[in-house]
C-alpha cells in the first residue's frame, strides 16, 4: 500500500452542501437544501465571475416575467466521484429544465444567473448563450447531463 | 395547431412560420417565430446548454 497526497473528492461534494466551514458563515436554521433561482440578464448587462449576488440591474423585464426569475428544480443532491488516487469531481446540475412560460422579453438577453435565494441571493454561476428575444412565447433552458464532465457545476481536482 | 400570439391564440395556418438553429460548442439553440402581416406575433426559443464554466483544478500543498 502507499499513500497519495490529494484533496479528498468527498470534500468537493461536501463544499456544495456547506458541510465544511473554514471561516464565518450564516447560521443555518434547517438542514434542507437551499432554494436556488435563475434570473435572465440583458445582453447589455455586466454579469460575470465578479458578480457576488443577484441584482435587478440589467435583468430582463416584460410580460410574464417576475423579477428574480424562476426557482431551480433541485431534486438531485451534489455527487462526488473519484477518477484516480489524486483526482475527483464534485458536481451538481438542476434536475429539470429552466422554463420561462408565456413571456414577452423584447430586449435581447443572453445570460442566466443561478443564485441562492435562501442565502441573501448570493451568486452561484453565470451561463451565457446566443442573444435571444421572446414574444408571447416560452424560453426553455435545458440543462446538460449530470455527469463528471458535463454537469452544470463542477469542482475538480486533477 | 394553436399558437399563443400577441393577438391571442391563433391557428398556425394563418401565420408565416420561421425557424432556425444555432449549434456551437456552447449551445444548441432552436427558435421558432410566427409572423402575421409582417409583424412578429410569437417567438420561442429552446437553448440546450453544452459547455459549462470551467473551474480551476484544486490541489493540496506539497511539503
């Protein structure tokens, strides 16, 4: 047997469930999953890695769309999978498509922000796509497969 | 087929139909439009996300 220096893959998955706390963090009143939401942003907005929380600035507006966006379906908890003695991936994907039904969004938009509405609307991830408008129609954002290489969110060691 | 439009629900036989696809490394998007007398009265889009943001690989310190 031999030992191998590595970051534990279980830790990657546990980061996604708030199991570890190296600093200060909000006091959790419950042990259930937080509520995550998905807000759409105009192509003219500035939403990127520096975004720390949801903001209505630059968000789309129009008939059928509620500021703050829609709730993300989260039926599948994060998973952690080892790929070797030194590497692994913690990953998570919403368990259903994001569907904005019967909306009219006439100003071009190209971004969806996933954020944690339970934890002060703190930002999670930004996903861009080709610029779109919707007229009395439906926008469907279909998620990638929830695997180690394609999941929406992946924390990996190599 | 009945289509929701800015003029209310309409039969698609009364409308001009346009559709398109965007397929690149980031997404596969299909969009559908219905036009009435030169006016856009319905547009829907279906975006299938392919490529997610990359996260830097984590590693432990070497002693």
